[in-house]
C-alpha cells in the first residue's frame, strides 16, 4: 500500500505488527526529509511478505481500511457531477437550506437559458 506521508501509514503498520505481520516502510526517510517529493516518488510504501497477504487482507477488511462506508451525501454529489453540475456557487437550497449548491457550466448555447442548480445534500434540482 502507498501513502502520501509516513504518518498516514503508522496506524496501519502498528495494527499489522500487533497481529504479528512483519512490515516495512520504504521511502519513509526520503519523504520526511522532503515532503514535496512524495508524489514524484510514488509516496511511502508499506510492504509485507507475500505469505502474510491473506491474513493482512482479512485485517484490512475487519477494520474497514480497504473501503469507505457508503456516504449518501457523497453519492448525491457524484450523481450531480455525472449530470454536469460542476461549478460551486454561493446560493442556498430552497428545499433544505444547504450551501452545497452546484450549477451546470455555461456554454454559448446556454447563455439565454435559465440556470440549473443542484443541491449536493438533498439532491434537489431547480432552475432560475
């Protein structure tokens, strides 16, 4: 697994070592010396023995490290992006009063059409 900074890898490394899985961090000192180089070298790499992979995978799944819990707000935001709502605006949703409002990017053909807005919290769409 790769991480941007060593501090992101330490909790997982500690958990794996507590389960008697030997692991090592590569490029840790390089990134600690110059943090801006992290992306250029592919981050900090946490490596384990190939024989420990099944046990480590089981641990990652048990602590939900391998995936995120479903986030309804994030799902609605992704649906809005898929429909073309990409520009964040300073407005409030008329339905839920959220400030997470996006509008479609304007094009020459859409200059004279009403602006279409999308709320990333409740999924409501409207035009003005």
